[in-house]
C-alpha cells in the first residue's frame, strides 16, 4: 500500500483512506500480495513464484475480458528479485501451454529495486558520500574494509557500516530532503533503523525495508501501522486469526533468513528476459538513500547493453524537472 505509485495514504485521525492517483486511470490495476515476507529466501521465492503464476492463470480464466489486454507486471524494492523470476516462469510456460493458458505479457516495471547485491551496496555508500551524508573519512573506511562482492562481508566492515547507518538517525533515508516525522510539538521523531544495524555484516540490501511514496508523507508508515493493528480491520481482512502476541509492522524482524539462501544477483534473469523481447523498465529516484539511482546505474551498467538513446532530464508539462 505504501509502496505503490498508484495510491497514497492519508489520515485525518478520524478516518483512513487510500487515494487513487492519475496513473490508475490509464490502465486496469491488479494488486497481488502473496508474500508473507518480502525478504524471503530463494527456495521460498520459487514456491511463491509458482503460487503467483497459478493465481494469474485463475484470474485471467475468471475475467476473460482482460485476457487479450497487454499485461505488465510492476513493483519495487525486493520486487527486483521476485518479479523477474515470475516473468521468466511465465515466458517458459507460454512456450508450452495452450492459448487458453497464455498470458499476454508485454513487459515489467521495477523501481527502487534491489537487483544485484554488489552494486546495491556500493551504490548506497557512493550515493551517501556524493550527497555529503557521510564524511570522507567514513567513506574511505567503508571502501577499505567492505568487499561487497562477497556473499557475507567481513567483521571489519561491520563497525564502519554501523556508523553509516547511524548518520541516518536524523535524516529520512527513504527521502533524503523530506522533513522527518514530527510530533504535535514539531519535535522530530527519529525512525529506527535497527533492522539495518543488526545485520550490517550481512548483505545490507536483504534487510533494507520501506519505501518513499510518489506523494511522500513521512507519516504514512505510522498511519498504516495504526490502521492494520485495529481489531475491527484485522477481523474484516480475516487477518491475525492465530492471535500473534506482537503488533503488525511493515517489515517484521521476527522472521529471520539466512543470507546464503538469498539470490546474489538477478541480472542473469534480466538478460534472459530482455533476450525474449519483453520490455524492461528499471528506474530509481534521486532522493532515496536505500536503493538510490547510483545503485541502479551500477547494476544496469553490468548488463552491458547498447545505448540506443542517451538519458536526458525528465520534465513535466510545465517544464518542471521531475
């Protein structure tokens, strides 16, 4: 909900609402959430990929009026892993299935996407240094002690990386130039990034959580946490039927995964998707410190694709840089 460009969340204390944006008027929008944890292991993703494929087959069979429509799959953050895996499965099944089970897949759109562990981490650090978030000394210390080509970085990397995370205690890592959340006295309320600190010696992209909105509101996460922990809402959603003893949060630290069972890079799958003539759009904003434009550039560079048209700044209708 807080990771979709098609909606944004508002709260007036008396009610909670999900407001559609202009993009949702361009095409039909199907929201699918089948992951009990975004940061799932490779084996779990394979199972969930099959579940997602079966769901899509059933959905198109039930709503035949959409079957001939062009179909695009979009997502962000860890969708950079599970969307390409789902797309590769669809491509393979489309070659073998009958027309009744054919999915008219045309492309994928992934933003702020975790794609390749090495470039994800290097991009985070380089971005922070270029934006003057961290000092020259800390930057050089991380570069000296952290080899992000490794599946698990060394213990020597843990200390400087924790210093890097601590810098973001007073800055919103998800929207660098946005005011942080404040209380009624206009005092800054720091967000906890312990989920980054605790696992700094592992690949950090596997533990990065949250995302900035198109219409960014630093309080959106708080709105949704309060809303989905209401008993009447959980009852309406048939959620928490097991009565778990802790509150719902966006990304729970209660579930732990082994970093050696998480895909190191999704770039090989992207190469195969591109070779199948499926359109791929990967993009990031320039104010997100978690999966910054720097990481995206580094990842795409590793694909070694030919440039047909060079990048230019984007403008809105009133010539405002977007």
